[in-house]
C-alpha cells in the first residue's frame, strides 16, 4: 500500500519568512495530493490540493509543487503570519474511491 | 457549508465496554471515513464507506467495526474497549467526484475518547 513520509516534524520560522514542508510517497499510481491544516483544538481543513496533471498550484501565499518522477510534493508558505501556526498534514491517493494516506504531520510555529 | 457532526467531543469509558461513536453529515456525501489521530502518527484510517451498507477496512481496523444504515450517518463501534484505543477519533465525508476523481474530505471536530 501507499506510504507517505513527511518532513520536518517541527518547524519554527520567523514571521515574514517562508516555510517549506516536504512529503514523499511510494505508490506511483497516486494522483491526488491534498494538504490539510489543523489549528490547536480544531478540525483539519483542506488548504490546497494538486492533481498529477499539474506541476504547481498557487493560492495567495500558499503553493504546492509536485514532482511525479521523484515522487515528492511540497507545501510552500510565503510571508508567514502568526495565524499560520498549526499542524500541517500532507496526503496522497490513487483517486476515485481510493483512500487517502496521510503523512505524520508538521508542527509549524511562527515566531513574532 | 458542509457540516460533519460528531456526537461527543469528550467521552470516558471503561475497558471491556462496547462504545459507539456517531457521525452525521448534511451534504449528501457518498463517502464517509473514520480516522484516529495520535501524536507523531498522523491520521490513520480505521474504516471507510462509499455507500449505504458498504464498508471497507482501512489501515488499522482491528478492534473496530462500523455501521452505515443511512447515507448521512456513519457509526464507529469499539466492540470491547481497551486502553490502547484511547485516542482522538475524527470522522470525515466527501463527494464521489465526477469521473472517479478525489474530492476534498470534510472533517468533524473529533471525539477525544479515554478508556480507563
């Protein structure tokens, strides 16, 4: 089955700097890669996703890149703000009714 | 806006008890999921269902069962609770996308279950 590895497990970044979180996956048939943000005590919420027919996707300060050959994808957050502090999870799926496999999470702390 | 409601935020039970966790979604989603979340382990899938009365095992189904008698409701059952099932349990739902494409999963607030 699919295995998703996520790094780093913790990340501290000065406010205004950029943050990058990386994930690798094992199943070359995976074609859907979402990222979820979970603030303390709250539910995970989708912040961005990418499908395998695209190499990069942006939404304001957030971007995701996908390298299918190397089987890795990354989340980039620019101009970080205190409200970006949360745990971020990557995930991968083959699509359709195939399940999502999640990474183990990255705790991002923005230092004011 | 999608609403996924879990019946309890906090629950305390004793070992050996049969425990029911309930989840209801209001958006007519075909797919529903149960995860457990533990520090350092991320979200691990217990069971999922893509239709009424259908169920599929996830990565860690041992000690759990599920029931989906109605489209909007997905129940997780701990047949005989044990202390190693103390965890945060998250329910999620999603649409079945056109052409079989994945659609975003929407999560409930979670149930923090303690087994004493």
